[in-house]
C-alpha cells in the first residue's frame, strides 16, 4: 500500500521539498500543511516554535500521515526533539539530509551554509557539520526570502544582494560546497551558482530540498513499498487560501488548488 506522507512548513518554502518528492516517491499521497497564520517562525521563541510545530505535526498525523517531513529549517533546527517525542511515526528534518549529502561528496571539507538569521543563530548546521567532520561557515541572508516571495527569482536586485552576501562569506572561507539552508533558496539556486562562479568559486551548491527528498525516497524504498502510480497531494493552510494558491504554485512548479483552511489555535 502506498504511503501517506505529511509535509510541514511554517509557510510556502516547504513546497520546494514537496516538488522534489512528488516524482521520486511514486504512488505516495502527500498532505502538506503551511502554518501561514503564525509565520515567520524565526521571530518566535524556541518554546513557541516547538509548540506550533508539535500542533502541526499532530494535525498531519490525525489526517493519516505515516511519515513526517519537517520541511522547515527553523523547526528542524529548534524543535526536532519535541516533534519526534510528540508523534509515533518517523520524522525527517531538512538539516541532516543535506549535511549528510555534503559529507558524502566532500568529506572533511569546508562548507558554506546560507540560511535565515534564525537558523544561523541556532547553529544547528554548524553542530551537524562538526559531527560529520565538516567545517561550516554560516551566513545569514535575511533579504532572500522576501525577494523570492516577491517573485524576483531572476532579478537584478536579487543578483546584487546575492553578490554582496557571497562576497562577504567568501572573504572568510573557501568552501568546497554551499548548502542551501532555507527551503526558499532552491528557487534561486541557479543564480547562487552563477554568482559563485562570477566570484571565482567552484563550490558545489547542494539543495536541502533535493537532499531531503532523496533521503525520504530511500527510506520508503527500503521499507519495501513500491508503486508505479502517480503521486497525489492536498494542501492545508492556517491563513489565506487565495494567497497560498497563488504563491504556492510558484514554489511547487504546478498549480496548487483545492487548498483547505484549518484552525490550529493561537
């Protein structure tokens, strides 16, 4: 029987993980929850983030999720223990898979992590990298999320902002790999790679959304569940359905319709 997989994010970025999952785990049914009424999580305390994430995880389990994907770097960094303890199904975040991918391709290397301010302040990537012999430099890029949500994917302003952030980071390190530590960033991965090349860096860009999807696919495959049917999905949000359908389609790369509004409380 094909699995039901819950995918959770505070907003839209986790749809890049779902976009990678859909063609990889065929036959699966995905339930996506965007807690859009309470974003951004990064401005909240760790206790509040954990409470919101646990409520979201329990909602997905109540809808039949058999495996949970925390497609949110902030929740993965600050609430994985609380989420795992609150549900009786496997839980995968977005940090460990991309760090493992970097270790596999570039053992004992210097890596650069691009992320939001909240994720950088948690030092979750630095801890995970150190545990695997990688030397991480973390760079907060707070302007990138609003630029991506504005739709400025291939815009001169976005390219200039990237140039400034990457120049600052490369002045302190020479990475072999650049880890995209925010699920919004895959949409501008080509621009990040091009800017790195312009600045003289040959670092490989490793996408956390893709790495997470590959980790989930491997888990499902090893469990012996296989299907040739096309995957399906449905989306739930805690705020404007219309905004999610419009902006979500950009992140997912296909129309997002039939979105349902849910109330998880304050």
